[in-house]
C-alpha cells in the first residue's frame, strides 16, 4: 500500500494559489524520492556504453578512466565525481556537452569544480582544435580567471589521456557511493539574489 505522504498532494492549480501546507506536502513527497537522481544519472552514464564516437574507447570507458585517474591521483570525491560526469552530455548535448555535467553538479560542488566542468570543452580543444580548423588557443579568452590553471590541469592530467584500451579502469559501481555522498544535499544555492 502506498505511503500517505506519497498520496498527499498540493491543492493549487496555479502557483499563485499555493499555501504553506501545499509546499509542505510537496516537500514530503519529494523526500520519498531522495537519492533517486543518482540512480537516474547512473542509468544515463550506462547509455554511453558502446558509443565510441570514433574514439578508441567508448564514452563510458573514457569517463571511467578520467575518474579513475583522478581518484588514483588522490583527488577528493567531489573532484572524482566531476571527472566521472564531465562528458555525460556527449550524446544528449553534443554541441555543448560540458554544460550538462556542470548543470547537474552545480548545487553540489565548489565554484571552481563547477567552472572546470562548464569550461573543460574549450580547454580540451587545446589538444585537437587545430586539427579541425579551429583555434587551439581559444581557451585563452579565459586567461586570468582564478580557475584557468585548474581547468587546464584537469584536461591535461585526466581528460585528454583517458582513451586507452586495456587501462585498469575502476568499475562504475565503485563510483556510485561517491556520487551519493557528493550529491546527498546541495552545498550552495543556484539561485542568486540580485545585487542591491
């Protein structure tokens, strides 16, 4: 039988009619599904299996290698989870894939890690843009940003070199507990107050 909190619903048909009780009911219903977002993210990561996109390894293997390298280098769990999800948008948003991982993790990670996720695509371009008719130094537009070097380091140490068939990659299941801990509750609000 369904839990009463699951059956409880807000009474409004427009948010302008909402009451404290309505929002309390919504909050209780949301708590019943807490943590399921990680399961949905894992399911999407599994969609990357078998999609090589022309690379030597499939997209999931690339993500796992990137996270494995960061983990073995002693990076903290937040950074490792960012490494795991950095290319989650490859098949859903190929024209701006970096934005998806950044959006998923923004409330749960530091501003620097969010910036790395959001901009790694243009920084990764340093390694190949010149082969496809683009400016490999496009990342220079961000020179002077406090996270510039951290993003360049992420791409150099963990991302650009994670296409190795046969690499001793950690399995996805090893990262799921890290994901749960990092995404257990937001660390910061994505909603900002306007400047006075």
